[in-house]
C-alpha cells in the first residue's frame, strides 16, 4: 500500500474534505506533542487547544490513515468488555463510573459533530444481534443494566420470531435495539476533526513518522526531517505503535479487521434487508458487523484476524460471510474491499494513562473494537488530566494494570491466534 494515500475503501472514495498538511521540517516547539493522527490524537489536540495549550500533532501517513479512517463506522455505547471483572480493583462505584462514561462517550462524538458542523452521515439506530438463546439472555441482562444506569435512550428487545423488524435473516435468536447508538462515515469525521483542530491553532504534520524520542524534562521527538521539543507528549498510535515505546508495545496487539462494500442496492431491497437503517453487530468472537452507507451500499465487516497476516483476497474472504446472512446478494458486485488493524489488550479495557517513569508522557490505546466512541472519551480524559483538572475517569483507567502479551514481538500474534481459536471452539460447543 502507498502510505501517502488512504486504504482503497468506500470511505476514501467518498471523502468530502481533501486536507494536506506539511511534513515536520526543522525544529519546532509546543506545549503538547501528539504522535498519531487518528481519533485519539485529533481529539486530544482539540481538548488541549481549547484549554489554551500550544499543540503540534505528527502523523506518519495521512490524517485518519489507520483504523480511524477504515473502521466499520459503528458508533456504539460502552467501553471495554466485561467491566465487572474490575470490581476487585476499582470497587462497585468505580465500575459503575466506567459504565456511565461508556454511555457518555457517544455524546462526546455527537457534540463534536454538532459544534464543528462535521458532515459525516451520522445516523441513529443500532442493534445487538444474539447468535444463541444464551446470547439473547445476555441481551436481556444488558437492557436491565442500562436502564438501571439511567440510560436516556429508548431500548427495545426483539424476540426471534420478530427479527424481520431488525434484519432479513432467520439466523438470530433475538436483538436489543438501541436508539442512542448509530453509525457514520469515520474518515469524514476524522477529516472534519482535523479541520476543527487546525481552526483552533493546532499544527498538524503528515508524512512525519517518528524515529525516536529523547526523554527528559523537555521531550524531543525526532522525525527524518525535523524535531519537535515539547513539555508533554501523548502517544496516540494504538495498533500502529510498533516498537516506538517498548513499555507499551507489548500491551497492545494489532488484529486485522476487514470490510467489503457492495454496489449500491435499490432502496426497496436495502429497506427489507435492514429496516430503519440501523447498524448491526452480532456477539461472536469473530463477529460480523454490517450497515448501509448513504448510497445504499451494504458495508459488511468482521473476521478479526489475530495471525498478523491479511487474506490475499479480502473480497473473496468476506463475501461468503456476507452471503450466510444475506444469501439473496449472491449476484451483487463487491465494489470495495479493505482491511486494517485494531488494537486489542489482554483484558479488553482501553489503556489510558501516564508512562511509568516518564511523568510527562501520556498515552491511550487498545480500544478492542469500540474505538469510535472510546477514542473520544480517552481524549477528553487526557485533556482533563494533562491540564491538571480533576479527572475521576482518567484515574480509574490508570489504576488498571495491563498484561504484556507473552512471546515477544514475533510470537504475540500467533499465540493470541491460538487463544482466539480456543474461544471460537468453545463458542461453537457451548
């Protein structure tokens, strides 16, 4: 792939802003340096610029080049998976706060879109799809818990016999419809947020991969053509961190996720396949997620590869998965196929904190598939903490330890692939 351009996605083909920021040249100074031009970096820049800091952001490729510009576009409530596992460390109130923050995260995205008038096809409506009766029982529990938390959006349980209200497929054991989640065009959101950051005085530099960081009271970030000296530095690289910071590299594992986009379907067919234009996602480990674009293309994604190797032909790999759900699309053309890396941690909780031994280096990563809203929440919490504002949310996330994946750089992915295979077999048998 040419790193100067975006992945060959429907998003890139339908982007509505064409921004071009120069590479870093010579020596620059800023209060805050940010490495990474995805949602985490862009929104941290906005948060800190609004608080009066001078901010300089470095992106190795193009703004939104990574997962922020390639993902499924599903804006779903919540952060992390199985937050109850953290009761012992955070207490009941701490876990409840994290769950509440996961609901507020969607509001942060919505408010940013509204404030900066970002055109990104935001549409409300989402449904979790139960693959099994046990999964349907879990959705009932999820609904009850959301209502107990005071979730302000309508929730509606759909039983198996009524699933035609949600999706034209008889594979599912039920659904939970959520009017407070939805979907959007992620690349156009990222580009709109980059324009917003620039309007606030943030200096953005593309084609500026970082080669090394010198630590100290003032940090110095080196690229091939320049240096950035800053008081604070935020690492917002997620799955594309590489080995830039060894303390963090082993705690986030890149996992491949893939999307195909069909040719535009006629409106009647689109409304029958997915009534009410909701985003949909099932419950499996190697999950399916799908929705329609504004021009009635079915965007169908999933797979979640942990092997470190992409399929040779993404369209051929994903098409059978789509046809299991929608066999009537057998004759439909696939116009776009692309993939990218999401960052996953061992406990599936976003990693937000300050680097051990480096009091002026901060980070956020490992969103485990909930990145669209969790990145915006992470940016809000980083903005609060770096500016010295009391941030209970930041403190809670920072308290949770994160395991380094075993096996070193070359064995992490194969080992996790074996672990995920075990979970998939357990899912099939259970």
